[in-house]
């Protein structure tokens, strides 16, 4: 399988633009200054968020569950929509069914036992070993390490890092990472894929239009209270990623990042790899 035919520099530029939440969102959502963290501040609904920009073919929009809230039934919902958030007169209360009922929207609820969707008569292909360095979806090649949830930064986190690479986090757990992307097909349409902690769930929806911009949908619903966008590097790592690697190399443990004389946004980026 080959890589998606998009220049690494072009893909990196698109990723940096889309790795943020759109300023249009549900009434109960509050974004941080970087527009990379979305928190539902009350109730269990009106938590709808979108990617800041349409996704490029094969580009994953990846979020990490940062905070849960007890007392609600239901979890994070993710998908894609052909509706430009800017064009919405009112942001729907729910992604399911409200936004989906508007048409040209494909959203699925993430559950504790989320299974890949298989069309009748289709053979289930091997998912690949969780320790392989890249996840291959159609012609898309994504570094797997970024896709897998990690431990919370703490004094002894570095000891556990190898364990967290084995993809053992439940889909709805804190630090679990959920992503969505679309893969173009020969007939001119696209398949939507959901990726959970580095594992492709397979095509969740087929026949998506590739002639219209497709935005990621993230519904911070019910027991999911806060999520953060995780940037994914395609091709060469970004300057921001290289800075993070140098900083982490020269500290004893990730908790020490808090004490460094660095801009808050850079410290946050270094702590949420």
C-alpha cells in the first residue's frame, strides 16, 4: 500500500490548520485560548464541536478524552459532516439525531465495546499488530504512536509508557484517543473510518461525497466532559514537535515541564503528547 498522494508539506500545513476546534460550537461548550480543548460546562447536551477547517483526504482529526463526568449515560460521538459550521443558523443540540437528520452527516457513538462495522459478505481484514509503527488505512499511512492513548503526565509516567503503547485503554476511558478520517474510493466517493487508540474500526460509513468539504464532528456528550485535539504529523515532524522532543529529552520527568520558563501553550503541548 502506498502513501496518500499529498505532499508532506501540504499535508502538514492542512493538519496545523484543522487541528483546532471551530469557533462555532454548542452553547454548553467552552474552548481554551488555543481552541484545542473543548469542555462542556453544564448539562449533558449542546456539546457539539467541529474542526476549524475541512479535512484533507486521509487526514485524521484526533482527540483525547481529558475529563469524564459521572451521572450521565452515553459517551463521546464522532463523525463527519458536509455542512459548513459557519452556515448553521443554530448549532443542533445533539449530533444524534439532530445533526444527522439534516443530511450529509455521518456520526457514530463511541461505546465501551466499540466494534468495527462490516458490510454483509465482506471479509474482515487483519487490523495489524498494535506495535507496528504505522497504521495503514487504504492508501493512508499514519504514525501509530501518536494515535494511542498514554498515561497522565506524572513523576513515574515514563516507566509506564511502553505499557500504554500496547493499546489497552478502553475506548471511553480518560486518555483514550479517538480519530476520524475519510479515504477516497475509485468510484469518486469516500469511506469514513473511526480510529480508536491506534486501531482502525473499518469503514463506518460509505458513499461520502468528496466534491464537498468535510468537517470533523465531535460531540462532547454525557459522560465525556472535556476533550483535547491532538496534532498528527505526516511526513516530516513540525518545528513544534521537534521542540517538544528536545524539551522532553532534557527533563527528568514530564511533571517538571510545569516549572519551566516557557509560554503556557508550549508547556501544554509538551505535556499532551
